[in-house]
C-alpha cells in the first residue's frame, strides 16, 4: 500500500495524560454503501482477491453489485483508476456507469474490460471505484492476468505479493516521550488519543523517517523490536504530518481510495479515509494486514495503523482531540529564522474581496527581497529552476523547514507573486520523476555552477559555491 507522505512536521501542544481504556467520544460516518463482484465471473480465487485470467485482446464481463446500508437514496458513479493499467488494459466500460441505490437495497451493473494486445504475460490489480455525488467513496479490486497459456505457478503468486515488512528493527531511535518535544513537531493541530484499547500503553516517540510518530502497544516495544513483532502485538502507530498548502485533498482521496480498497469517512466533522484489516499471504504463511485511518484538518494530517479491528481503531482515532486552533501556530506561520518579520494572516476573511493572501502580497515581501539582496535572490532563483529541471524541487522547497529555516520556500513564494516560480503542486501529486544523478540542493547553496562529466568509472559533479558548500547526495 502506498501512503502519500509529505513534509512531516508534527503535533502541537500534546498532553501526556489521559491514556488508558476510557470512553471514546466519537462521531464516525462511514461510506454508507459497499460494492462486490460475482465470484463466478472469475477464473480463480486467490488468497484475498478474485483473479481474472484472459488472453490478449479478449473482453470479459464482471457483475458489480452495490449495496446501500443507509436510509437515503444514493446515486453512485463507477470508474476504474487507470494509473497502473494503461499499458495492458486497452479499454473498459460499465453497462450502467451510474447506479441509483434505494435504502437498504442493492443494484448491479456489468463491467466490460478488454485486455491489451501484448506479447508477454502481465498481471495487475484492477480497482473499481464507486463514488456518491453527496458523500462516500469505496473501492473493491481484483487481479487481472493477461497472456497465453499462463502457468499455474505464475497464478499461485499473483495474490501473495504483500509482505509484512522489510527486515530490520521498526523504530531504531524510539525513546520516552517528553512534553517539551511537542516543540520540535509544530504546525499540526491533532493531539494524542484519549482512548486506547485495554492494556495498551504509549511505548515511545520517534523522529525516525517518515516520523515523527507515537507507538502504542499492549507489550513492551524497544529499539530492537521488528515491525513483524509490532504487527503481531496489535501495535498502533500514529504519524503526525503537515502537508504543503498546495496539497489537493479531494484529488488525493479519490486516488488513494481507488488504489487501496479504502473508504471515505468523516470523524468528528473531519474528512478522512479508512482501510479494513485484510487477509494476506507471505511465504506461505497467512497474516492480517493492519487497519489504516488517515484524518485531515487544514494542512494537518494524522495517520494511524494497527493490527486491530477497524471498529477499534476508529474509536482510537475519534478520541484524538483537535487543539484549539486559535492557540496553535499555523503550519505556514511558523517562526522563520530567515525572515523574522515574515507576514502571515492566521485568519482569512473570505468575504473580504481585498483580503491579502495568507502570507501577504508583493508589498509585504519587498522587505524580504531588500534584506537578502538582488544577487542572493537571483542566485536562489536560478537554484530553484535547477531543482525543478532535475525533478527535485520538492526536496529543495522543503529543505530546512524542520529547523526553522524557510529560505527556499520563501524564495519560491516571493517569485510566485510575480508568476515566476515553477508549479510545485505537481510534485505533491507524485507526477514528477527525479533525476538522481544530481544532488539535492540545500538551503546553504548560493549560485552553484554544475559540471557533470559521465565517465566509464564514475560520475563527477563539481559545484562552485560562493560562501558555504554542503552537498547532500540522495541515497
């Protein structure tokens, strides 16, 4: 499962008290409908998914059923996210692409899917996404195998691809949580859960990538505990993140739900997604993949996963308090060591047509330009273009933020006011490919000149820097 991780900064004002099995205050709304397939439409039943085996250019039909568990009528539209299928699915169509489902009843449509004319055997996961016009998204998937005379040994492994974890310890730098540590993960309005399943305790805090995170378990978790042991214990891990202002939640949710057999949820008025526990197979040993919940509040994101039932994880997530936002520091308004007088409007009056952007306008940022100087600004501008050209603008933009240095993002914002900054939103959509020959440019660079000489033995990259030199190679 791919979870989209962004610039991870963390929590504000966490309270250490309040753990244990207490009554969870919760308001949870799940997607009110579900979808399923007719099993007889498939050639084979896998460990956790049906498998459809077809030949190149062949078309097969699959019955898709939608069930309404609500008291309302739902108009459900169906589609297949094609991000991972474009190379070997030539076309698809639904006999009815939109279903009207009445309260406590079901409706069905037929999916017609045509394999591409390929020469070699290919397999892929097909997700059917059902989305209501008002609220609710849910996906269901099956494996597709395309080829002539596919051996049984190949089919046996199609649905056994998900492994519990890579070898190694789960949290190598796990340590006790101290209240003062909430200062190193600012900008996130989510607090610590007030409800935990019986016997669960906070095991520690870790800044380990993609952290920061908190770990809960009914058994001791140490810096030597493997992720397999964490999962087998039923452990719960909570990540606290801060997304870029350009992050498009609606677009992300549609993609995530479609690719991960997830469902849309609302917890205490906040949008999110959830994934049930699922049976999986690894090296001929069955196991259950964790339940997952992601919640969003402004730029704040909370992700929880645990090898417990989704119902129980929902109780934990719904007990997470949202810190009074009037006392929380905006993710965009953190202390900026590179621009002490940085303008920032914590409250935006959308009814005011003269309202300035949250970080101010051209007149506000003239001070930043004057403070840094023309030569420095022009140097950073060219550095920004270099990073974009090589697909590493996101790393360049985020560099230094965790330590309060926002020079790179400040430069991007200044030039964006004049329409001269490259589009950074596409980096957070995951559509940009990095050129890993080039190093990631850091905050310390000034007017780099790059010569790349590719030889038989090595690649030599030479940077001339006016003041400080710091090269950070992405490994």
